[in-house]
């Protein structure tokens, strides 16, 4: 009897083991033969995808398939992320496979986005009109642990100006996945599905002072200048700086950049106040984009999505500040200062997930370089390229923080931006 029970237990264990294995490694087809999808807002392709295109047979690409095309007046890179049928899906390993073809020889990039952040990009050089079958090991771009894949990213690189280009995609699948219904155990539909956001990244050069209004009907007024025209000329004779601050103002900015313990409201006001101190002490107009206007634009957009989506505000400014050169402080010298700081337009977040965009429109700077951005998504540090986004998850309501790391040249600043999660 004991042996029979042991054999039954062993058999049950074997069946459970095989069932578990079968659940882990099922092929999941995301697109084949015309399934619908959604190209997320913020993509830089000139035209929206055609999900059921028919331009004839192209080897392994048999109609219908995905067609993304268009032309732009300026050369550059085109990229976008798609939410396909059965996403999100849990992918512990295996391969991402797809077939693609292009109308012009060039470089194509493929990547994944999910609870792991943004994966590495798999690049391939392709010839015009030649079908390419890609088998990309998930571990090579995401890591050995895999993760919950929520979006597929594709890009065309170094596209010439005024050139009509086309990218065809078909037969997109994961060889090893669970959650074939687009869900994983314990996830609710509201938590797993993507928030649909009407957002397009700007092509503005961050150092340009010009910004067209995007989310407000009226542009914010310029910050009142601390120096009159005569003082500006006099000070400019002694320095090449665009901005000259008092030492106390410089210390106030540095204190905000270095503060580890701030309330959510102090974090929200900190970026605005710091950039205000810089902008008001300008020696010439149009030295950088008006930070007050950027803050109001960001706040308007954020309010429209109930504080669930926010652009990150970035200040990257060289300035000078006055220090006393004698005991009576009748004579001043100029010291070099630098502000590299991030902010969010709201102190409150609605829900457990916040989506953050890194858009050149919201960078106020008088430097030609663009800071690299990393954000901690609740599990790990995630590199956030310009014109991309990241999702930050919070474990609980109440006071939380969004950890942000900016780096430019020899300067790196890490901030904990406090928010109230409701």
C-alpha cells in the first residue's frame, strides 16, 4: 500500500511538472494574417501603420501584413512602439521571431518594453526588397529572467530627407511564453492594459529658446528680469555667463539638487523655483527656453490624464554667481555654477503606475549637450533615451519617491522626487 501511494505521489508530481513545463513554453503568436494592433502615441513614423496591407507576396511575408511608411522633410530616425494582440504576455525566455522587409537598404532596430523597462535594441542591416527572418533570443535583449512584455518597438535609422520609406512586418511571435490571453495570474485588466495617451514627442532642439504652445491656449509670460538694461551691460563686461546669480540663490539651487528628504510639494516647487532663480538673473533675453512656460505646459498635460502620465522637466544650465572678494563685500568675483536637475509637474500620482516621458520640449538649457536619463521603475534603474518613456510602479499609497539620475559630461546628479500616491 505504501509503495502504491508513493508511486501515485510520484506520478502526480510528474504530471504537475509536465503541466508546469507545458504552461511555460507555449508559442504565442502576436501577429499573423491581419490581427489588429495599436501604435502608441509618441511614435515618430510619418504615417500610422496599415494593419492589413496587401502589396503582394514577399517571400515569408504573405498578405495581409503590417505596413508602416511615409516621408519627412528632414533626415533622421523613425521609431515607435506597438501593442499587439495578446499583449501583455509573460515571456520567461525563448526567442522573439518576426519577418520583415524594407523598401530601401538600411538599419532596422527591434526592442521590447515591459515590467523590466526598455530592453536593449537588436539591430540588423537589411537589403531593399529582401525578406528577413529574425530569431532574437529574449535573454540577449531583456536578460535571462525575461519578464512581462507589454510593447514591441521597431525603428528605421538614418532615413534620408524627402525619401518615401516602407517597413513591412509579419509573423511576430514568442517561442516560449505564458499568459496567452494577454494576462498573467494576479493581474487585473485595469492594471495590465496600457493607458492610451495622445502624445507626440517634439523635434525641438533643447537649446533653442523657442517653444510653441502645445497643451495651453496661451503661452506663459516671460519671467521678470532682475537686472535692468544698464546693469546687464555692466555685468556682461566682466563675464561671459548668460546668467549671474547671488551666492545665496546658487546655494538654494544646490540644496534642492542635493536634498534627500523633501515633501511632495517641496519637490514639485523645487524645480520651478530653482529655474526661476536662474531665468530671472539673465543678462540677455532668449538665453534658454522659458522654464515657467515649460512647467505650466507639463502641468496642463498631466492634469488632462489625472496625474497618471507626466513629462519629466529637466534643467541643464551653466551660470555664474557672485562671491565677496573682500571683507566688506564691496567687490565681487564671479564663480562658475551649474544646475542639472529634474522635476515633475505634479506632487500627486493617481494610481499605482506612473508613466514618465523624456521629451526634448521639456528641457531648459543653454548647453548643446543633452543629459542622459535613468529612472528607477520600482525594481531597477532603467535607461530612458530621449523621446521615450518609462513606467514607474509604486507598492503602496501615500508618500513615495521617483528616483531620477541625470548625467552630462563630468556631472551626475541623483534625485529622489517625492510624490503622493493616491
